[in-house]
C-alpha cells in the first residue's frame, strides 16, 4: 500500500515553486541583457563594478513576477489542502449535531494523505450510522418481543384482580410460563449483547464434552418425548477447555429449536473431528430452511415464518445465542441441509479451546466413537 506524506508533498511543491521563481529571475535577466546589449551596445571602457539604477529596477521586476507566481501557486496548494479539511470540519459539526448521514468530500485526490483522511472519516461516519440504525432496530425488536408476554401477564392479572378469572393451578402455570419466557428472552438478549461487545463471561476449564451433551439431552428429554421426538447420539470422548454451562446452553437452544419447528421424528446428535475442530451437529428430519433464510438464520430476531414462530413461542434469538457461544469459544456455528431434507445445525469448537489463561486442550486421550440411543 502506498503511504502518502502531506508534509513531503508540500515541501516538494514549494521547492518546485521556489526553483521556478529563481530560474525566472536568472534566465529572464540573462535574456533581457542579451537583447538589450545586442541593440544598445555599451560604451567603450571597463563596465561599472556596481549595478546601476536600471539594473535594480529590472531585478525588482523579475522578483515581483516570481513572487506573484509563487503566491498564485501557494494559494492553489492551500485550496487543495483546505478544501477537504473544511469539508471534514463541516461533516464533523453535522455529525455532532446528530446528522449521521453527513459525509466529507475529498475533492482533489492528488494529495493522498488528505484524501485518505476523508475516506477514513467517511468510513467512521458510515459505521456510526450503521450502529445507530442497528440499535434502533434492536430496540424496536426487543420492545416487540416483550410486548406479547407482558400484555398476557397484565391481562390475566387484571382478570384475577377484577374477579373475571378464578384462581386455578392451570392459570398459575400459564402465568409462570409467561414469566419463564420473559426470563429466557432476557437471558438470551444478555448473551447476544455481551457477545457482540466481546464481554461474554466465560468459565473455561477442561470439560468432558460428552457429559455436557448428555446432560443437555436429559434436560430436554421430557419435552422432546412429549412432542414425539427420539434422540440418537454418536459421540466421541473429548476433553477440551471450554465453558461447559455455555455449551449446554447452546445445545439446549438447538434442541428447543428442533422441538418447536422440526417435524416430529428422530433427532440425531453427532460429534466428529474436523481437522483441529470438534463439530457437534444436531440433525432433524425436516422441513429444513429455504436458501434465503438460511443465510440469516443465526441473526438476532430472524424468523422464517414470523407468525408461526410467535405462535409456538419463539423469540428468534435461539440460534443467535448458539452463534454467540460458539464464537466466544473461538469457533463458529453453521447450517446445512441434510441429505434427507432436514436441517443440520453445527457448533464448531477448536480442539485447543479459547486461548484463555494459557490453558490448552488435552490431546493425549484417544478419540473413539460411542453410540447411544435414547428415547421411548
């Protein structure tokens, strides 16, 4: 990449102007005296040692001419420098006043350093605008997600207060379910927000990954059995540095996503090695994601069918939580369609784990495959 130095360009430009002015004085005086002496030869005798008055006048004329050229060149150079700087100052004032659409104009890009400064300023302004728009979108989405459970809670509690509803175990369970939805939504929002700001708390220690997978499946088994799902697991004994609670949270989110949106049937959980990564895959039997939605499936509040998702209680944050946890471990989350038309969501974790506290993974234990089938 070419590096521009404004001071070097100014020095070079002014040196050229000064050289031109000196050459004009020297060459112009030489030409003038050549013509003058040709038409008006000097009288015989030795020439005077000191310049005479006409000589001083001639030198002054050429000096003034060179000075005029130098001033003109300096003014042009000043305009080339000040135009983008004035544009920067105006753009900064507008952004400070709240107009994030303001941009600076580079103008003459021959002064590379000022042009680069303008480009950097515009990139910063664009990022500020993107962040502001994203924040506004997030605020609107969060308010929208909170409105439904809060409206239900308020309506039921008003009904209890006014005697419209009779207290019952079923009603209290319904209210508790709404409170749990709110709690889960707040926790998901916290995970995604902290991950975006790279502040997600991690308790990294050597963890038996198979144990975490089994505990997540055991926690979800009653709900999965009730929804008509069976679980098949193909696991590898792996011990690696990670936050076991976060891994369970990500797996629970994937299993909950399958329970809500997949066709009842088999859910297969696989653990495989992929170069220096451990891949945890959760595969269902369908219906899968369309190509357009698959590209944004892990974005916050993304839904393939918003009305259907809300009907089944989804907030659109589950997969973004999975991605946040995977990225916090130095890995990533991904989606691919299965060969049978279902969905395969994968958590990819580096075997070395996140580089925290100088801890590394245990590479000495062999990785063998163990098959386990759970379900009715």
